[in-house]
C-alpha cells in the first residue's frame, strides 16, 4: 500500500473536510496517510505520494495555513523529480482568479519536476454544494494507481 502525505490549505473548513474525506477513503483502502494542516517542505518526501487540497482566497491567493509551504516551493525551488502527486483546487468561479491557489501550486510542482498522477480537479463553489462528494468520486476513479 502507498504512503501518502495530504497537505491541506483551508480558510472556512471546506477544503479540510475534503481532505479528511479523501484521507478516510485512502486509509480504508489500507494506505498510510498523514494529514498536514501547517505543512512545510520538510513534511513531504519524494518517496511518498502527495495529495494537495487547497481553497483559494483573495486574489487567487494560497490560504494562510499553506503560505509557508508555497513559499518554500517558490524560494527554495527544490528539484522534485520522483514526487508523484494529485491536486484538488477549490474556488468560486464568480471571482476573477478561480482556483488560483491550486493552479499556482500545480504549476510550481510541475516546474520543479514533480509528476501529476491525474489532472487537477477544480471544484466550483457556485455549482457544487458538497465538494467532498465530488472529490471522493474523482479519487475513486484513479486510486487503484497508487
């Protein structure tokens, strides 16, 4: 079974609920999961799978509890070849920078050599009332690849 680091950036709790739901599903399948609410670069390992769940704030900004992690990626620019990940980006399409935080993180990871196992999932709060249901269906489509 896979070892998985789940990094979550949440403001009002919806992204945290999504991360917990995905963690419960993965742990139920026998995977070893660690949930990181205040992640730093040192918290993840290229030998483990990275699952990122991020809300978007302000002008497409990363949530405050994920700022240190994003800053580590930008400023330290570690070579991340070998790291496999999947990303859930959450936002509100009535704003100009829809899913901006998740898109930024996805771009950073790819530029640093990490490999996305699946295309980024974008969840629109104006359309979806239960983002954890959508994210769980997405996970179930590909979790056999872990």
